[in-house]
């Protein structure tokens, strides 16, 4: 469209041209032509609609309108057109206002088209992906981005911020998504494809349809949460009715494929062919399975059309019916020998319930299909109905057989089960008349078959089946039986817990009482059965007997605990208590150390013996509880006395062994226990007391430790009474104690030898250490008087004296620098006395040399004085 320009000279001023009538008249004629042309062009554009149902058609539509209106707008902007308008306005032409209105309308629609093109272009990339993307994965990724872009257009655009513009655009997008799904999910080919790939295709299609709605509501929630933007209150039926329905169709198709794959092809696969050995029959079944989807492949209507929903429902119902009857038949055939049971269902009633539930599944569906007579009247419908009748007949026969077998078996078995005794002895090692070797265990002898019959009876009655009279009576007494069973179980649990607390010695001790308890139990495993009337009284008698037995056990355990506490105190006694530290770090001397251990040991032994002696009366107390005597020598407690005497032997053995081990540990540790002086006893340097005495005291301390056991007098055989002193010869009386046995224990001997060896090693090491001090032996090896006398006769010069004096002075200084305390393992050497002696000896030598030098010098001085006097006299 092109505007014609008038052949008028417009070079003059506007005011001049406006006053020229012929010019104005010519220009008005052209203005009328322009008005008609522009009105027609704009009107034609407003009549046009997008050529297509998709969103890209909307973009093309606005681009075309923008191109047309843009071309016209550019011509209006030409200088000539502008001047013509100015002339007409100046001339107050009647055509000016009409033309101006058309131009305003043109500009308005042009601005709108331009704005829409600009904003819709931001959506174009997403819309092309939606329309031409290679797969559903591209579409799925595009929808959320597209929805966010639509939100931006809604916020910023001046034209697409209204429902009347945005809803149609979204409706076009929904149409595009629906069309894409319809093209890809083609039922004529879907069931011929690889079934896994087909399932994936349908799943992706459904996800795409659902993503459209999900993304819409996600962005809508964001808009509402912002509180600043105009809300989306669009017509949801227009946007989602079609896509929601199509998503439900995709779910139906997925379920169909799932049934075909999982429930048929996986069942009737190569493994089943190999097992059955009848591949032809399996192939026939698979052909029937394939036939189930034939109606879907030959549809005469569009399954994705909401208008055809009723027709599609019938297709799916027919498929489900075919699958269900075949499925139920297959499930029944596969599992009727070992049917799956509901929780708590007994075997027979559970099997009947299972069979009935399968029957009700197919019956319910058949009843629904009776409402659609055209389906049952078809060939397929007749075939399905025939299968239903066959399966129903087999299920009824199965139920009748199960019930009949149960009824006959129950009537035959129930009297025998009720005659079983209440209790069952589990492990009777010895006869009850014989001493107990191991506790006898009992169990409630209520057969699991009785539980099962009661349960079967209850469920059979619920299902309306006739119940044998005896089974009904037993079921009615279930609560009473459960009460008896709980009472018996609680009673037996109490008994077994008590027996579990007894050790072997206590079991032998309580032999008579256990036998008495078993006599109370006897009627429960010999005479009473589940028809008896005295079951409650039996439970009461047993419970009372167990309570009495428990009281006795508690008293015996209390005495045992007291004895064990005394033995624990004896076993934990320290027989090598070291004396407490004195002022500062001063340690006790050797004799003081061992003397303190000896004195403390005597005190501890007195306490230990008192505890030991008090054990006898405690055992006599047990004797009173068990045998009603207090002699301390009851034959019924023979093994019990022996048990405790053996425990005492073990405790005393551990007492000695642990103390020797502890003492040995203190010997090899680097913590000194006592101190000893080191003295010079020429020609030797020795300990005081010497090594031999220390060794002797250590050995004696070990011996005294072991001999502690002499204070524990043994009991007379078969009693808890101490043995009196035994006279061997007229002058020799001995006391029987634990010493002989314990002192010969190899572990104790080994530990005593180890202590002695460690002491010997340390004393030998100290002896070698003291030998180092012999480097000063010149101080005591030579007789000082003789050496001085010989030295004097030689008339040594002063230099010689000086050398000797320097030698002994250096020795004295060297001794001063030596450590005066030496800690080695458990002994501390005090070297101060030895060092003092050596220093004193060195000073003695220095004094003697000084005295000798003094005398020599004095003698020289007197001699010199005499010579001076003689010379003076002669001169």
C-alpha cells in the first residue's frame, strides 16, 4: 500500500499555502483518498486471525501486522505528508480531523503490534523447542523456562497483561503440547514397538502433560507470594481440561503395557516353557495376550478426545476384564496348592478365604459388564463369560474339598488333642527318685493344632460354613484355655528362672526340695489334661510351691552372698603393706621396712581368720534352712561343704598368688621401697645390712606370706567344723591347714622363685656399682704410717711433697662430686657415709704429708741456723 502524493508545489510557507484555495482543495481531495485507504488497510488487519492453532502462528500473525502497519506509519512520517497535514490544519479543513483520527488509530495499532512482536520474540526460542524439539526430554526441559518467560511478558507487556490476551496464548501452548503427544503416542503402532521403549514413551508423554500444569501452578504461586504482581486467575478448564484427560489416557496405556509385560510376558517366558515342557500352550497364551490389545489398535475414534471418553472407558473395561479373568484363573491354578494367606489366617480357612476373594474379584467385574449388554453379547464377551463360569466352578470344588477335609480331620483329631496332659517334660536326665543331675524343664503341652482348630473354627463360622459341635465348644472356651496357658506359662517361667539361678552345688543342696516341687508338678504331666476340671487348682498349687521354694532360694543366696563378701575381703587383702613415707623423701631402712610388713600382716591375718571362722556358722544357718538341723555336719550338705571348702582354697591361692605378683611388680619397678647405707669395710665397700642379709629378709618375707595359709584350719571331712590338733607322736602336734596344698602350687612356687631371682639380679648389679668406688682404694690399701716413714727417709724435695698433696686433694674433690643417693629399682643407696669416710681419709693423707713437710722444713731451718751461728762465731 502506497500513498499517492499531490502534484503541488509545497515550497511556500504553511500560512501562504493555507490561504491558497486551489492548493487547499487539491490537498483535501488527497486527504479523503488517504483516509479511505488507511481505514481500509487497518480494518483488514483487524479482521485477520492467526493462521494455525499453535503459539508460533500467534507470533507470525503479529509480525505480519507489524510489517504492514509499519510500512504505512513510515509513509505518514514523510516530510511532504507532515506539511500537507499542517496546511490542512492551518486552513481549518473539515477533512483534517477525520484523517487525524485514522492516523491516530493507525499509530495505536502499530505500537501494539510492535510491542507484541518484541515481547513474543522472547518466547520464540522456547516455543520452537516445544514445536520442533527432537524428543519429550527437550519439551520437559522447555516448559518451566517457557512458563517463567510468560510471567515476564505478563509483568512487562502493555498488551499481554490481560486475561483476554494471555489465556488464548496459553491455550495455544496447551494445544501444541497435546498435538505433540497425539503424534508421538500412536495406538496403531504403540503395542507393536519394543514394550520397554513404549512404556518409556508413554511415561514421558504423561510427564510432559503433567509438567505443563505443574509449571503453571508453580509460577502462579510465585506471583502470589511476591504480592506485587497481578495474579493469574485464568480459566483452568480452557488450559488443562484437555491435557489432564490426555494424561489419564497415558496412564491407562502405561497400565496396559505394564500388565502385558510384567504379568504375562514375564510369567510366560522362556523359563516357564523350559519347566512345563509345553511351549505350544505357552505360545497360545501369549497370542491371546497379544489379542487383548487388538481393540486399542483398531479404534474408530480419537482416544485423546474428551468427547470419546465413554467409548474409551468401555475399551479399557473390556481389556481389564480379559486380563482379570485370565489373571485370576492363572493365579488360582498356580497357587491353589499353597495359597498366599492373610495375616493371622489359619491354613484351611485362609485358603477358602483366598479362593473366595479371587472369585469376588471376577464376579464383581462380570456384574458390572452385565450393565453393558453389547459387551457381553460380543464374541469376546461370551468367551470371557465362559472362562468365568469354569473358574467359578473350580473354585467352588476347591472350597468344598478343603472344608470337607478339615471337618473330618477335626472330628477325628480333636478328642485326642484334648486328652494330652497339661505339661510336657523336656529333658529328664535322671529319674525323679534319683539325686538331681540337671534341672528338669517343663513346657505347656497345648498343641499348636488346637490353636489352629480354634482359629479355623472362628474364621469358618465368619464365612458362614457349618461347624462341628465339638469344634464349636472348644472355640467358645478359647478365653478359658488362653487363661490356663498364660497361667501355666507364667508359672513355668517362674520355675525356670529360679532353677537358672542355682549353680551345681546349690542344685545338689536343694535336691529334696526340688524333688518335692516336682511331686507337685507330677499330676500336670501324668494325669491332668485339657478336659480336666482342676486346672486352675493345679496352677495355684504349683505357684504356691514355687513361691515357697523361691523364699528358700533367696535365703540361701543371702547366706552365699555373705560368704562371698567375706571371701572377697580375704582375697583382696594386701600382705605387703609398705610403711608410710616419713619427712620429705626419706625412706625406711631395710629392717624397718620388712618389720613393718610383718607387723601389718599379723594384724590383717587376724581379721582374715575371723572372717574365715564366721563362714562355718553361716553354713550351719543354711543347714537349718535345708535340713532343719544345726550340727555343721549334716549328710545332706556333704557336697555343699565341699563346694565352699574348695572355694576357700581357691580364694587363698589367689590371695597368695596376687600378693606375690604385686610384690614382684614393685621389685621390678623404678620406685624405691627402702634405703640402705653403703660403708667402707676395708678392703671392701659393702651395703649395711649387707646383700646376704637383704636377700635373707626378702626370702623370709615371701615365706611368711605363703605361711599365712597356716592360720586357716581345714574342716573335718563332710562338715564345716574345724579339725582339732592332731597328735603324731608324744611331743608333736600338728594342725591341718591349707599351707601344704597352697605352698606346693606350681604358680606360687614359680612366682616366689621369680621374686628371689629379681632380688639377686639387683643385688649383683649394686655390687658391681660399688666396685667402681674401689678406684679410690689407695686411700685405705696402704698403711699411712709406714708409707710416711719410708717417704721421710728419702728426704724428698718440696716439689715431690707438692705432687703428693695435689694428688690427695684432687681425690677429696672428686669424691665430693659423686652423687650421694643412688636409686636402683626398689632399693635406694645412701652413699653419704661412704663419701664422708673417703674424704676424711684423703684429708688424713694431706695432714700427714703436711706434718711431715713441716718437720722436714723445721729440721732444715734449724740446721741452717746452726751453720749461720758457727760462721758468725768463727768470723
